[in-house]
């Protein structure tokens, strides 16, 4: 069984998303277990304080190292050998290849931040820092859900068709999926490409590869903006 742990101030954030669709089926089938650990439980003062103002001044509050590091140690004790991942804008970009890499581990632990971020010393207690992209969320929880979903669907026996995961966008580094069509053959004047109706599997495969490559090139151009 694959074990995932989430270190968070809002365990309830994960209740609904994990109770439907693919994650629900994987959990019910005993393929994966997801546990949320409340960071606030490891605060030592009477107010269960987990944040404080930054040294040197500045806006907002930072997550204190004491409760967070204690929660990390609890996660490692529960799942020895777990791979602890901090979700932070300064981390490496999360990719499909990284999701596949995580499926090869017995356990991952996702550390979710809040406020203005973490005390920098917490970084010394994690194994890796990752980011979903160049934008800011209200906390690490939405990012953790994205990581969980992408990893869970890649686990053996989770998807009805194993080929679905193999053919996903980005399964081949940097390559998007090709366009897909279903019935009816014509919708509001827009027809399914003739090649998909031809029954010629060699031509269909060639068309799909060509479309995937074209889409990927267009994405690269868009991503570079207008300055180059």
C-alpha cells in the first residue's frame, strides 16, 4: 500500500476531494492511504500558536519552526522512510515525471504552509521543496491536493485502463496529449477529423503524434511571450 501524509493546519480541507472519484476508489480498494496530521497539535503554548512575526520586520506572519519540525518528526515516526516534501513557491517545478517518481516510494509526506511562509530553518528538515508554478495560493493545501491526485492516478491498478496513465499529457517529457473526439461525428458544424473515422490505425497513430507535437510547439511559443 502507498502511504501519503499531509502536514497541515486545515485537515478538513482534504475531506471532500478525497471522498470522490479516483482518490476515493483507490482508498476504498486499499491501494493508498492518506492521513492528515494537524500541525497545531504540536504547538507548546496554551494558545496553540504556530506563527509569529518575522525578524527584521515586514508584513505578515511566518510559521514557527517548533511545531512544524515536531510534526515532521511525527510523520517520520509513523512512516519510517517517508519522503518529506515542502510545498513552497521557491521549490523545483512539479512535473509528471516527478509524480511518477513519487509512485516508486512507499510513502510521501506533503508539508503545507500558510501565512507568509516558513521559517527558513524548517527547510533543513525536509527532503525536497516543490512548487506547482509561478503563482501564489492561500496555502499549501490546494497544491498538496494536486500532487496527491496526480500521484494516486499513476499507482498500479488505480485507473481502469493502465494505458490511460501511459498516454497522459507530459508522460513523455514536454509533450502534450493529442486532440480527442467522441460522438456525434458532427456537432454544430464541426466534424470529427476524417482520419479518425478511417479505421486506418497506422494513419491515426501518425496523425495523433503530429497533433501532439504541434500542440506542444504552440504551448512553448505561448509560454515564451512576446519578448523573444
